[in-house]
């Protein structure tokens, strides 16, 4: 399972690594690149979106 932040990242990965991604699940979290490094709001959004697919520690 591979997580990406934005739809454009999904497109770029598919263009560049299409053969490698055939057997992978690519999941777009649809989070715009508008946050600073380790931004608390971003961390909460990430936890929320990723928790649909993985168990996220508190």
C-alpha cells in the first residue's frame, strides 16, 4: 500500500513507475501541500485519513 498526498502525485507515480505499481495499491489522501513540516493540523488530517486503511497509534 502506497500513500500519496495529492492527486497530481498519483498521476506522476503512475507515469514514472507504471510497471512497478501494477501489483501495488496506490491511495491518494487528497491533502493539499499547504502545511509546514510537522504542522499539528496536518498530522491530525494524516492520522484521520490513514486510519481508514491502517491502525494508527495515538
